[in-house]
């Protein structure tokens, strides 16, 4: 017989741990389940949890910058781990198996360190939270699943949510490919025309000895500038982007920039729908997982990208903890659309807030995708028209120069 240290969730939702003599870890798992416990980890030895935790912590402190796992890889691994736990595999063995199957280097490294913490006696939610590169709602959902004894169901919900977010992001990237390529080709065409094509006509214009039209002189001067100082323009663009990204680290500047984006035509409406959909989807998922509303609202801001909506959500949570209702808090925040306020109020009155939030998120996600597709479909003809107009102006400037010479000849 070997002594195994176990960690599990009791039927009352409390974390229990201790030592048990058994022939194999599977026997410990089976015994815990007969007692009504949900096993979290089973390891060898009876060393004190605090000592094992202290020994494992240095392994989690990585030097240098760590790369966060991708949403797609995290969704796949979460679903695989949920399947393994549902099949009866102990959590630590499931983590080891999921680590071996992970193809992404950043994800595999994260799982290795989380596995070490679980082996040392930590709960899965605690290990994920300590790693620091997973979304904040991820560890919150896991904590709710551990307390409720339905960890595999919660992980299934998490995987579905991550799949939905990943699919939306990938569809947007795919839709942006053609407009971005067209925009780059437009910029390249303009540079070539001004820097290489127009200067070819300069000797001919000089031989004719006539005063050139203002438009032709302007284009020739622009071509000379691009040919002589293209490197300065490129350097200025790179420095401007770097300075802007640096300024975004300032919370005040970031908040002002996010507020400016919300006031932009078309783009502001899309951002509002996307952020509200994230708010509703994440809150619905956390409530379905068993978290109290006040605790869920502490986690939801981690899923939002706009500081305006983060601040609004934190204000909603503060108002709720002071005795207000969710609908009144959302209405008072001012950032959320009227549809969200109305549906949340209906959900509170009907006692099915999680379901109404899920329906709201689905509706807003569909609206967002349609709006993004419409915006992208407008970008392509707009860029094409701009390119055609510039090419037409260049041709007119060249023809205008020749016509002015002919007029002088007569």
C-alpha cells in the first residue's frame, strides 16, 4: 500500500484534502467518489501542502516575457480536458495528457506549470489564476465548477465560449484580408506613380520650355519629395505608430482614445455591440456556472477590451453591492445600448437573467457580424474609387501639360 495525498471538492462545495493509503491513484479516486467527493488531484507522498506549494512556486515564476496561449488552442485543450474528466480520469492525469497533446508551445508551457501546481495540491482554478496569462473569467468559471462539483460541465461551457470568440475573431481577420491587400496595393501604386512614372516626363517638359499647369508642378514636386525623402516618411510613420502604442499604456490616454472610438460613425456602434455582447455572454456563462451575480461582475471586466466598458461594468458591480439592481446599474452607466437595459430588466423580473443575457449576446453578436461585413463591403469600392481618382488626376496633369504647350505653340 502507498500513501497518496488527495485534494477534492466535497458535496457541500468545500475543498478537502488529506492522505489515503491505497494501491493505486485510481483506487483513491474511486474511494473519494464513493464518499461523495469530486477529486481534483491525487499525488504521492504526505508532505504538507504548504511545503509542496512553496517548492512548486519557483517553477511558476518564469524569467522574461511570457506569451499567452491562443484562444483557439485554449478552447481545444479545455474541451479535451472536460472530456477526460467526464470519463473519470483524475484531474492531474488529465492535465498531463492534455499537456502531451498540446501542439502550441505557449499552451504546452502553461499546462506544464499548471500541472505542477495541481500536483502540489492546488486547485485547478488557483493554478490557472497564478499563471496569470489566462483570461480572468477562465479561473472564475473553474472556481465555480470546483465548488459546485460540475467541473467538466463548466469546462464544456468555457470551451464553447472560447470557440465562439475565436470564430468571430478569425472571421473578422479573414474578411479584412482583401481590403488590407487592396489598400497596400493602392499605396504602392501611388508611390510608384509619383516617384517613378511622373519624373520620366520631366525632361520632355523641360525641352518644351513652357510653364506647366499648377497641378502638374504639384505632382512633380510630390514625386521629387518621395524620391528624395521616402526614408524619412517611412521613419516618421514607424515612429508615429510606436509613439501611439506607447501612449496607449497611459490609462488616461487609453480611456480618451476608447471614448473617441465610441463616438466615431459606424465604428462606434460596432464597438458598442461587440463589447455589450462580451459583457452579456461572459456574465451569462458565469451565472450558469453557479457564481453569484456580485462575484461574476468582479470577473466580467477582464473579458472586455474597451476601458469605457470596463469602467462601466465596475460601476455596475459597485452599485449592485450597494443594493441596486443590475438593470438600473446598466442604465446608469450610459455605455450600454437601450436594448441591453430592457432585456436585462426583463430577465431580472422573470428570474432567468442568465438565459436572457445569453439571448442578448447572440442577438448582438449577429448584429455585429452584419455591421462589420457591411463596413468591409463599403471599404473595397471606396479604396478602388480613391485609387481611380488619383490615377485620373495624374493622367489629367500630364495631358494638361501637353495641352498647355500646344496652346502656346498656336
